[in-house]
C-alpha cells in the first residue's frame, strides 16, 4: 500500500511524532485564537454577523467557568446531545477546556438508548436541547446532575486554570456498536483527537483561507471530529447549517465563497438527483465519508462537480484512517491509503488492522471487549486494532470488501442488528426476526427486517410506528421481508449472510 507520506507535498518533511507535537487540540486552538482574534470563524444562517475567533475564545472560556462554578471537575462526564449551532459548539469546546469528558449522543435517541449511555458513563452533567431528553436523562441518572441547554445558562464564575488537559487525558466517550451486545463507549484521548485532525488538515491542504459548508450533525464523529475540529485547527471558517438541504448547501457555498464541502453518500445522491451538484463546481474539495460511495454515484457526482470527490475511511474508535490523495488519482471504489501516522495491514482473513496515534486505547470499562479487538504487534510496537472491516490492497489503494462485524451503515450512521431485532421481536405479529442491511444508492444501506410472522406480518409503516419510542429513526426497518424460516447453522445461530441469497 502507498506510504502515508504520499499525502504530503514534496517540500514538507514530517514524522509521525509531529502529529502530536502541539500536545492537545485545546492548546493548538487557543494559540490560534489569541494570534488571530479577529479572524472569521462561524456563521449561522439567519444571523447577521460572523463569530470571530476572539469571540469564540471568550465564550468558551465563559462556559468553562460556568461549568466549574456548578461543581464539575476535571474528568467528570458530560452527556452532550444538541443540534448544530454555534451555541452548541461553544458548550462543547468550553467543556473540553474545563477538562471534562464529553459524551456525544444522537439528538434522535429514544429514552431507552439514552438510558443505556447514562447508566454506563454515570455523568455529572448533561447539555441537551430537547426537554424530553433532559427528563429521560434525569430519570436514568443514579444521582443529582446538572442539566442545561446549549446556552449553558448557569451562573458565571472564575474558571480558574483551564486548558490544562494533557495528551493522555480522556476527551470524548463516543458510543459505537461492536460485534456483540449493547453499544460501547470508545474513550478517545486528547492525543487521539489531535493526531487525527492534524493528519486531515495536512493531507487535504486545509488553510485559514478555506471555508467549509458544514451540514453534518455535530454529535457524529464526521461532523465533529472532521468538520468542527478541522476547521478550528486549520484556523479556517465555516457556514454552520442546521442540517442537510441541497438548495441551502449550494446557496451557502455561493453566497459565502466556500471552498469545502463534506458529506455522506446520501447527500451526494440528493445533490445529483436534484441537478444541483454542478453548482458546487467552484469548490476546491468535496469529501465523502461515513459509508461507501458507489462507483456509479462517484462518477455521476464527480462529473457534475467537475472534480473527483475524495473518499476517505474513518470510524468512531480511530477517527480518520485513510484517504484518497488531494494531489493525484482519487480512485473510485477505494478509500485511498493511510493518512499521516497510520499503519494498515491485513489479518489472514482479510480483516483490516490499524495502529497509530489516532487509535483509541479501549472501550469504557470493557476489558473483555478490549481483549477481543486488540492484537499484540510482533515488532514490539503499538498494538493493532481489529476494525471488523474486510479489505485488500489494490495497487496501493485500500478497497473495503465488507465487514466481519455485522454492522449496518445507513445514511452514515451505524446500526447494530441485534438492537433492532430486540425491539422488532416484541411486535405481536413477529415470531422471529433477523436484521440485515440492503444496499441502497441513496442511503448506502437500508435496515431490513426478515420476519417469520405470527399471524399477519407487520408492514414497514406499522414497524415504524411500533418502534418510534424505542429506536432512533435511522435504526427503524425500511424494508420488511417475510420468510418461512430463518437460516441457521448447526448450533442454531441465525446466519444473516444467507438472507437474501
């Protein structure tokens, strides 16, 4: 596979250690804000002015003081479930500056899904936009906790010494589905965040002159770890949209002279379908991630835009791993080659193994799971992380062939089949169920329920209504297939891979 140094311009000499030379993102950010306080940073549609770097620094310092005054101390966990807004980012960065560990949560999570997170990480505080989610978190908490909205409306106070977190301190606990059981919290340390962000900023030639059209959810690793963190580290700026709308994206790109757009395949499918993709032709870079982009859609969108969409490969436990090159061939059907600092190799069965400063150290209070996903290196170096993805080296480029983990990626979000099966199985019209992903040009995959009925089988609409209070919308089945029996192996375990064959 091509070496990661191929991502760098010829004149740049760099070692893997340079990725973490700044210590933490917080230190790097504050230095930039203090050096260029008047630089434009964030703009929200409907607001008549840009936030500057100096204003953002002051606001995040103020939030850090409020959280400290409320009794939170370094290492405390804070659940953060908010929409995309500058206030939300102020709250997030303020929490990091106060030394707190932020636990992002999807804003569409049900009470059951949030209760699992709260019970697991035992937070001291929660920053949430929805009143119902605030109440659910309060009910699930083992004791009293501080609950506020994005504005963090708490008494001001002296933050004292902030920005004191070290590279090894935990920064985020991001929940992800593994091979078995309920979602687990991946503990990402400040050095992991810094290394991953430095890598993409360098590889994609991100600079202070760049402006991103940001429409990804900020609670997701793509929107947060790439879009937000990258903008801040590059000293760039971004138009922060509340969500994805094709017309709003192309309008923002034109009105504010944007240079960058990051999306998931579903977004590119809609841009192509509406005929609006050519209006992004003035951008210097369009990136796709979070799910595979089909060769057909890659060709269609790249032709419309007038430049090849850059696909990359990341995951919650590692943030960013590989990318097609900024300079050179961006090969459809591949995710490029390792980003700076990342090593990739393949197990005997083709599973992709990773190591590098971006890779997390383990799951929150899950020693057994950690034993399963890390493999000792035979060269005495850092352990290898088992991604669960199957791939191969195709003439220097990484091709992902499938997943050994039975994970579904729909619209850029991870869906664990067992979690959906547990809910669907309680429907009175279902005797047995297995859940898989069905390829979709728009969504990447759609959640598909294979049902052995007990009487009249439920329709997709019935299942959507039935699971509305227990599953986020992207986890609900979009296809229902009725079968006489589920395929099983000699031990009676359902063989999902045989469904649909």
